[in-house]
C-alpha cells in the first residue's frame, strides 16, 4: 500500500484518500504484508453473521475493491484465489478506475450496492455504472464473516471462469448485407442476432472494418465470443455480404412466429446459397442450422433414392402398403386411418407417406446402404460442411435391430436439421449436391464439402414423387395456391415423452428448396408445412 493511502466511508460511499486507514476499530491493511489483520483476537462465532458483521465485512471488502487492492479484497471472501483473479482483472485488464461503491440497506446477510467508475484505455474513457449484490456467510473453518464469492458480485454479467477486459474488440463491427446490398440488422430480423454475432467474430477482420474499443466479458470457453459491456470508441464497420435475401428473410421471420419452437431454412438449389434462416425459440440456439432431431418421413426422400439406386424398385414400381410390418420384434404401423394397398407403387406410397411400404424393403438393403446413400449422394453425415457459421450436417448411422427399420422412415437414430433437409430437397431437385453456404467461399477460401449427387434418372423420379405429394398427396393442403414447378414431402417424428409429434415439411418451388420443423407441431402439414409454403411463396 502506498504511504499515506487511506480508505474511508463518506456518506455511505467507499472512496480512497490520503491518511491513515481505520474502519470499526480494525486496520484495513497490514503495513508489513498487505493482508487484513485485527487489532485483537476475534472470538469464535457460529451461525449466520449478525448485522454488525455483515456491515463490517462488506465495508472492508468494498473499501479494498474501490482502492484497487485485489489481494486484500479477495481476503474478505470465502474463495480468495478465485476472487483475486476477477478483482485483479477489474483494475489491470479492464482498466476500471475511480471506483465508487454505494451500499444499500442490508436484507439479512445480503447487501445490495451500486457501482460507478470510469473505464480508461489508450486515451479514451467512458463512465460505467451498474448494480449488484453480495451475501456475507460464516467461514467453515475460520468462522470469520466472509463475502460469499461469486463472480457476479463484481459484475452481474460475469459467470464462473469469466474475466473483464478492455481493449480493441476481438473483431471489428460488421454491416451485414443481403445478396442485393440491403442492410441486415437483428432489430429488423431478430433470428439473425446470434448469427450476425458469429459472422462478426469469424469475418470481422476480413470485412475491411476497424475494431471498437470496448469493455467486455472474456469467457472461460475460448470458442465463445466476448460479450461487450461498454463501448469507449466506436469502430468502423466493414461490409459483409451474405447469401441471404432480405425479402425472404422477412417472410421467414413472420412465418415461424406463428408456431413456437419452429425453424426454417431456404436455399437456392443451384448454388446452395442460403436465402433465409429463422428460428422462433426462447433461447438463442440456431436450431435451423444446429438442430439434431429425427426428421420423420421427410427422410423418405433419401430412402426412396436408396431403393432406386440399389435397383430394388422405381417410382412406378411396386411398394406395397400393408397395415403393419414386423421387424426384429417391433411392429411398425402407418398413421391412423390410412387404408392398406398391397398394389401400391413407390410413388403412391411416397405421396401418402406409407411407413410400412418403406420398412418392408429393410431386409433387401444392406445394413450400410442407407448410410452410404446419405453420405455419397446427399453429402450428409460426414462432419465436413463449412457454411460460414457453425452447422450440423446430419447423421444416418448404420445400425442393427429395430432402429435399422426405423431409420428408413426418419426415426430410429437418424438426426437432421432443417438446413440438412433443405439441402436434401435441393439435391433431389437438381441431382447435384451443393453444400449450403451463408457467405461466399471466396471470403476465406474454406474448402466446401462435396458428394457424388444423384443419377439423372433417380433425380427425375424423386421430383415426380415430390410433385405428386405437393399436388395430390399429404403436402397438397400446405402447398395449395403455389404456382410453378413444386414438390414436397411431409414428416411427423414421434419423440418419447412428447404428447404430439414434431412437425417436419420440406418442399421446392422452381429453383428454391426449403425445410421447416416445429417441435410438437403435429403432422407435417399442420405447422411446418405452412411455414415452408410461405417462404417459397416469397421467393418466387
């Protein structure tokens, strides 16, 4: 401690001034080693701290913290090492000074307080103000009254392992624009908020901007972007062009708002460019790109392709639809009310979404045939998609037992996101797999995933079956009124513990493919279908 430095209470505010430092009969600092000491022995006490102990301990903690003495402040907590790290970053890494702490009226052992301070860095400064609270407990071994250490005591935004830092932001700000140059903001397009943050973190330094000077929370997870708290100097935003379409995005945002826990993605089939991505969730999770759920009967697009490519049938070939099928001890059924048809073709069973017709082919396909079809033809399940932000590229594992049959109808162990199913539909439409992207490959030179795609004959038959589904099958109601070349596939995925199935729907219109999912939305055409139809209508 500097000679003559002193902490005191002035009108309930803890400040630092010159002179001796005594509070309540205790020396605040030892002149020898800088640690808190008492003038006389303290009797051992048990039970919760009393009002005087709460006042005295919080006062000492506030005074040391306000003075910037992290070691002494930490010594008044029950976890001094962890406290010292955060309190040291407050003054040293975060460059926070002129700290004034004003305690409020204690509520038992809890003391609310307000903090005002100044953050200064590289000739720039800004005022900082916030509120927090602390609780005083009795030390288990020492029996001393101590501050119950939690990072949020120092700042309510802190969590375990976090620290405060001030400096040039990790990435310059960006002005994200759509494919035509329209500015995209999270205020106008709420679903894009987390996505724009991810784009800034990854591409801010490539967009031509200059970083801001910010006070931020640096998280323990090094992959997590820093959380800005206060801007000392604005950066210059760089322009980042995305593949999105502002008009399609606006419609997608509106469409998902009608159904809770919904997500949708639309892609340009000929390029893989993402035109819209929207989520309606209570959290910030991008389920449209990262969701991992059974896709139900939308998976029958991939299964039908596998049946055709392995020579087991064709669109006009046989695919009988019985009431039920037994496989490995499990009985599989169709949706209630579906009439059996032992003479059905693959196209008819596809359009009606007959489960048993597809499951009957299980013993005629090799164990890994569906997996290889998904990977080699549709580019799924290889963990190599590089869209520009974090994404999931599906999973179709080769399994045995009942799940082998369940995989055929998008249950079992098959996992997809709406992005995956939009890509599946795009591949069915064009015959070529083009990995979805949100920003151009030229921006960072990343290597995109590739796959063989489909034989022309297989693609033509899938389009024929999807067109029939959209016009006279299970997708007809949702797709009604859409003009042009259209196709669809519905899906209802049963999930253990849910009263209603997850609603899935994927479809195309002319050159655009889209897919949506609504958790507990019921049948595919009930919730996900109207979402997809709305987005496809906007892209025409």
